[in-house]
C-alpha cells in the first residue's frame, strides 16, 4: 500500500511545487483582504464565550420559552403522514419513523427552549425552514448510509483507507479547502468503495484524489484544477485517468452528492448547547479524527456529531457548562446514553493521537498536527485531553 | 458604484472558514472549467462584453445581423425554442426589445463534436445513449444544447440537455450540482430529471419535455397576463420554491426563462446549474449569482451572505413582470445601473431603516441616486386592477433581505385568498390542476393604444 500511495510528502517536494502550482491556479489568486469566518460567530444568537459579560447561559426570557410539541416541523410532518400514500421514492423524510422518534423525545420535554425563536431577524439562520431542513437531513443520511464493514468485499483494507484519508487531510490543508469538502470527500470514497468492489489498492489514491476533486466542484466557489491534483499525487496517474475515474464515481453514486455531513449537525448542536469556541473546535477535532477510523465509518453522521460534542463538553467542563442538556438531546436527536459507546471510541482515538503527537516519527498524525496549530486553538495538545475523562472512557472502550 | 474589473475579480475570491488569503498574481480569476480567455473577457457584472466576439452562437440563432446589437446570449437556460420559435425570435429580437441578460459564469466555447460512446453500461437500460432518439434542437445555451428527443424506455417525448464536457476539467461544477440537487427534488413544480447519460465527450440530462417557458409565454402574450393566470403561475412558483428551501436548496437563478410552462399551465422550476445546497449558517458564497435583472439589491451591493431571500426577490420581479408585461427592473450595462433602476421605484434605502446596509462591501451612498419610493401601482398601473397584488409585491420586493417574505409566508398571502383552499394541502407531486376549478384562462388580447382610442371614440358616438 505504501508503494501504491505515491505522494509527494508534505516536505520539501510540495513546497517546491507550491510556487508553480499557485502561479497556475485560481487558488493562488484569492483576495488578500477576506476576513476569515469566525468559527462560531454565525451559529446562533446566544453563543457564549464571544463576549465577556454574557450572563448566565440560558438568559432567555420566559416568553421566549415555548413548548415544542407542535413546532412547525412536527406539525408539517403530521400533515405529510396524513397525506395519501405515494410511491416509495417520493415518500417524504421517512416520516413515520421520524415522527415516532420526535415524539419519544419531546413528550418528556414539554419545556425545551425553542432555540430558533430569536433568529427571525437573521436570514442567515433561516429560522422559518430550519426544523424542516434538519428533519430532511436526517432522512438523507439514512438514505445514503454506509454499511458496517463496508470494505468486506473489497481489496481495500481499513488500514489502507486510514493511510489514504490521512494523506487527503494534508492535501486538503495544502489546498486550503473548506471543511465541508473534506467530509464530502470521505463520504464519496466510502460510498464508492461500498458499491464498487473492483478497486485495487493501486487505484485507491486516484479514487481519493478524484473524490476530492468532485467534492471541490460541489462545495467550493473555486475548485482546484485537475492538474493540481495530479501534481500533488506526484503524477502517479494522469489527468485522463482522473476524468475516467470521475465518470466512474459519479455513475456509481448516481450523482447523489447531497448526503449531509457531520459538520451540518455539529453546527446545529453547538447552537443548541450555546457552546464556546473551544468546545466547538474540540468537537470538530474529534470528528476529524474519526474520519480515518474504519470502525466508525458506518456511523450516522448525526450520531457522530452529537457524540463528538457531548465528549467535548465533558472534557472542557466549566461552571457554565451543563453537560448534555434536554435541549441538546432534543435538537441532536440523541440522549446521552446512546452516545456513550461512540464517545468511548472517540476517547480511544484521542489517546492514540496523543501518543503519536509525542513521537516525532509517528505516521498518520495529520489531523492531530493540524489541530495543534494556533489557528485550531492548539486544541489537540490541550492538557485536558490527557486527563481522567478521556482515559476512563478509553479504558471503557478497551473493555 | 462603478466597480472596476480588478476589484470585482478580487471580491470573487471571498471564501469561508478554512479559506486562504493569498495575493493575486495573475489578475485573472479562473472559474473551474472555464477558460481563462473566456473569463478574462467578462464585464464586471459577468455579462458578455459588447464587442460581439463572444456570442457567435447567438448570432446564428438570431439571424446573423449583429451590428450594434447589445450583448445577447441564449444563456444557460433550457430555452425551448422550436423551429417556429426561432424564426419568431429572429423577428422579435431584431427590434427594440431589450436583451435579456444571461446567467453568470456559464460560459464555454468548446463546441467540438466528438464521437460518443457509452462508458458504463451495467444491466440497467437507463444511462444509455441508445435509449433516446435525438430530434430537433430546441435551444442553445452557453454550456449546453437542448434537443427535443424521444425515449424508447418510456415511449414519451423528452428534452435532452447535452452538456459539452471540458477538455480538461471533466464534468462542469454546474452540471454536478444540477444533477445532484435535482435528484433530491421530486415535486410537481420542479422539472423532472429522468436519466443521466455520461460519456467521454458529453453529459446528457434527460428531462421531461415541457413545451414552453414563461419568457416565451410573456412574449407571446404582450401587455401582461390574465390576472387569474398570474395568480396560478405565482402560486406554483412559490410551491416549488418552498419545497426547495425546506430542503436547504437555493435556486439562485430565478428568471422567466428558467420557469417552464406546460400546455395546461403547469409551471416547473428548471435550470439548477447555479443552485446549491447551503449549510446553516450559510457559507460565504459568490455574489456573482442570478441574472442581473433579478438580482436583489443586497447582493448587487456585494453581500455574499444571502439565503432564501435571494430567490424571493426574483419572485417579486417575476410577479411584477407577469402583471405589467415588461421586466420589472431592466438594468442595462452594469450593477450600478441595475441598482439605479431598482431605487427609482423602491426608493433609495436608508441606513436607519436597513442598518446592515452600511456594512455591505460595495455600499457607497455618495454614488447612489437619491429617490423617494413610489407606489408600485403608479409605476405599473395594471397592478391596481388585481386585488392585493401590490401588497404581495411589496412584501417580496423589500430592499432589506431580512424583511422579504419567505416562500411559505407568501403562499398564505391574501392575494391568493380566492384560490381553492384544497391547494395548500396538495401532496408534493400532485399538480395544482388536479384541484377542481383550477384551469388556465385564455390570455387577454391587448390592443395598441391607437386602436383603443378609436374604439373609445366610436363608443362615444353611439
């Protein structure tokens, strides 16, 4: 596999290539004055930690509280359930199942805060549609699931997948792509390998790069060019091969690229939990660590997003943090006990990453290194990540 | 408010979280899949420059007389021009009618015809070139050609949208997004994508065949449409759009050319090439979206943080256009002219009423004309004849995006009060024409003012 994955390592080669790469592509000609988006700035109206005098976490007036029993989403679902039966294909949101689930959570929680009630003035947060959108995303994640052990018929192993994704994380960083693009890339790879078991280890790198190319076209305003990808892979395949692979992937996926990403759910959860920047970034780190882990590839992305935030809140507990509240259970769709097994697995990934960070010769440590930088708030080297919360959960995973 | 080409190019690179800040080296911005040469020739507003060198395709369509004609392109749309329509277009376009501006960033010159072969088969009869018979060309867009066709699989007429593949960059991002998004959308008011044929040289989308579009319908019935039909078309547009918005999809290119109209009056949203699924909260997106005439003021002023309100402005423009028979804000030249057209009617915005205004990148109050808002019914007199139409148009054409009505809310507006109540509870895939009493009305005949005057005199005599 290590031969198959011929790459320019991110050392001198790439840096040498970089100038020539940038001279050619649109990436290099990006504006200098664009402000980076604040990590949490737009998630909600009540994000704490952005200003000092923010008061207590749930400073919501009494009239802002409203029971969610007949929120717009639930009622519209009911409407849809009552609608005459339709062909399976157009059945909305697998409505029945969702409705059951919603009721199960909301019946005991008549007083969950409506976290969108104060957003009607902010069109960024589309409060009119937000509940419909998240129900739809739940439906979509089930429609395009990756099954457990999806590489069982394939010549690709979980280890090869790990090597590939580790390298793609570095390429992603190098090309300065959006976070969404990385998650979509991995989703494309997994769904493609699940349906096409003929891919050989020698082709795997090309699959990965082509998946990132497609993901960039879907997500980015300016995607890197095909040649950039060929160069970054040290020309172990050419552009025509990538175009053929593009057709193969798009046809295998039937052009369905709308699978939701863990990031979509994390943003919602972070808003519901009024979390601060560090807690949000730690959850992102945990989610990114999990990308490489084959045994977590089949997880529902909403499940992963909820578990990552839940663990993050446990690790970075402060006096303002209330842990996994009823509000979080409601908006994330998961109660804490359902998240625990995933949290244990995430904790053991952190333990592994900690060991690698201390070993300068360790391989496959791209995510942890990336999150050790200032831009990522040095989140992967936080002392809390070596603390008792993580070690205990990791020990539980080992059992 | 005039924006130089270079500043515009830099603005284009604005990106979100994780984005880079690198200095501009070449001065050109390269949009994926489109040649530098082509983009370099764009005007700041993304339209084709006037030198006529880029729109050869259109000249062929419009009769080859290009001297002094303003820029015109058949655009990205699935303009369904049949042979007869083309000759009509030739007549219409040679005269004073202002050209419709084109969609942004859909430019490609590669029109080589190469041998087609089916790259992937499998056992499914779908996805194969042989299953479809290509017939007449219906229209030619800048990155695709639309043919009428016949499906041997379903024994019905279809529309084949053939997208030429880029020599280098494979499937254009517009095609990838359009296919992926349309596959999520199954609704009576959204065009149905039946099949996709992906070969080495072309990507063909097989759509249901719909016989005309709103732009042609408006040309065929000048002077504005029947009040009932305006109501029905608008209702269907809002129905399709709220379905998209509930699924976090923005269309981003609403205009009459992209609204297909069937023989019985069904309206279907088409051309999702500029659409995209947005995350919540939104990314920073390109502000080079939506054809100029239908682009909202906040985006014209450089906002990249738009959301569903982007599409709603277009709905307002289309409502006015259907009633008045003429485009609502037909800007010529550039963004500043477009803003001027809007403000002359809606009034120059006041930061006290719209506080976010001052933060918009291209807001330069000293360069904007100062106008007081006029009543829409004064500007478009026919609007006064239709109950509550003006009120709805005002809700949709709010300058401040956060105050613009959402598609769901607009559907509940009293302007639709006299439509059958059953409409609001129709299943997604049922057409509004399945409701008893809903039908397309014959369009009124509008006579030239001179004829009307003469009729008036005759009536007086008797």
